[in-house]
C-alpha cells in the first residue's frame, strides 16, 4: 500500500510536458496571379514548446517528397515555398524551399515525423475541393 501511495505522490508532482503539435495550416496550391509556380504550404506550431522538425518529411504521394530541417517555435507559423525567386516575397523569406509541384487535380499532403509517425495530413480532394481556392482567379 505504501508503494502505491508513493507512486501516486510521485506521479502527482512530476512536471507535465506540453504536447507541441505541428499542423499544416494553409496551402496555396494554385500559385498566385504573378505565377502559377508560386505555391506554398504553411505550418503552425500550436503547442507551447519549440519543435525540431529536422528529418521530418513533407510528401504528397505524387511530386513532393522533401526532407525538412530546423525548429518551429511555440505558436509560430512558417512558410514552405516552392519558388523563392518571386520578388514580392523577398522581405519575408521562407522557412524552407520544397521541390516538386502541387498538381491541380488535388493530392493528400502528409507531414511525417522522423520516427515515421504522421504528424498531420490534409486531404485535398478532387481538384482541391476540400481546401478551396480557384486556379483561374488565384
């Protein structure tokens, strides 16, 4: 009984660890009015701790399979861009550049941790119907 009580007290006073979660928060799959090549994916750390995403993978099962590097601070939003050369975005440099293009017919984008577990997944649906956006008007 003393052992059980001791374990209870130990668990009660152990510090709790806040879970940091990285979410795929926005996808500009259609580019912008300047260029269809200016696609980007935004990640958001919804937790209260910084998260190291080194060796995490961003994949869409078609064209994109990129190894990520760096840390995202608590509450921070970061942008992964397909094309850094767009002059209108030089004052706000991207967190990372990814290779590959998001197909206009829609894909599922997956963020995979370095332990192989899925951190987040966004199902774009046919022609990105689950995401929204318009390829014509951008």
